[in-house]
């Protein structure tokens, strides 16, 4: 299973990948980072909370968030028919190749809602394009349709660059070492992780490592690891027919009992109940 930090697989032609999140109920995504630029559009309702670096945002219908490359972000949401989120991921390598000066000198604004009157028209165009890109995902991928999807992707990137960029000066409130630790968790969560050894790798005592991690992410390393495993287990439950015992083992839980207990604590459902719930959603 891929992790958020891995290079995302983009279409050879289209620089944008679109995800219209299914209404499966609870959707938790641990803080993570990746190279791609991420756009979060709140299509319906008030689905929950988003975290970017050390800041917290309550999601409201019509909001658009643009998350720059390699910024740590996460979600604690509930996705229903009346609370929907669209995610667009923009291929950073494509941007770097096609717009090298922009990538070097500019970064994207976290929009939410535009503060300047002269941005309102561009914001409305952006909202309309996101909806069109979402709707185009379910259509036949003929060459004409692929060309149309590409034209919309380029237009969206053009609107962002022209109206919602600033001089590059991204303040990182979270130290770079935290990003490296998160990457370790995402690459190793399926196996047994000794947190004391991870602390030693970064020349920390375990007590300092735990305190340091919690200061920036709000949870202990142990809790983070558990939530990461639960997140990946939920995805496997939703997308595969694997036995729950196999899913527990594949996501690094020592046994089924600990898996069931941790899953129910987060989702208020047993893994089996969660599977039945997701199977009823078209």
C-alpha cells in the first residue's frame, strides 16, 4: 500500500489527480506530507477539521485550501452524502518542469476564501473548474475527453498561479526532523517499530523524543503509530475483501485483539461493522 509521502502516480498527460471522497462516514488521515500541491475543496456541508502544520481549520462549505509541497497536514472528518470533500493533487514535477521560475520564486496562498475583491472572480472560476474536473472523472476517457481534462487542469493551474501565489516565504513552524520522523513511520508501520530505537536514531532519549513529537503534532509517537495503522486498516477494509486477521497483520498490529480495540476507539465501530457500512455505499 502506498504512503502519503511516496511519489504519487499521475497520469502521463494530466498533471492533476482528482479524488471525490466517498460518503463512508468517519474519515481520519494522520498528519503527513508529500511533494504534490494539494487542493481541498469543501463541496457540501461542514465535514470536520483540517490541520496544516500547527494550525487548525474548521471546514465549511465553499472553502478552498491550497497546501504547498511538503507541508505537514491531516484531517479529522466525517464524509456523508451531505458532507463531501474534493481533493485535487497537482504533480509537482510537472510544475517544476513547466513553470520553473514560478516554482523557484512563488508559493501558493492558503485561500480558504479570498480576502481581496479582485480575487472573487478568480475564486468563482476556481470553484467552477474544480466541480467540472470532479464530474469529468467518471466519463469515458476518449482522446477528446482526455484533451478536455488536460485543458481544464492547465486552466486551473493558470488561475492559481496568476491570482493566488505570493513571494516564496513559507514559514515552517514544525522542524524538518519531524517530517523525517513521519516519513519513517509511514515506511515502517507495517512492521514492528521500537520507538526507543527510533529516538536513538535521531540522538534523542525516548522521553525527550516523545515530548518533542507531541509538542508539534499534539499526540505521542505511540498514538500516532496506532492511528496510522488504523487509517491504513480502514482503507484496506473498504477497498479489499481481505480477512480482518490479515488486515491486522498487514498494518502492523501485534494481534487481532489490539486491532479491534484500537479501531473501535477511533471509529466507534468494530472493523466488521465498518466493512458492512462501507459495502452499503454505492
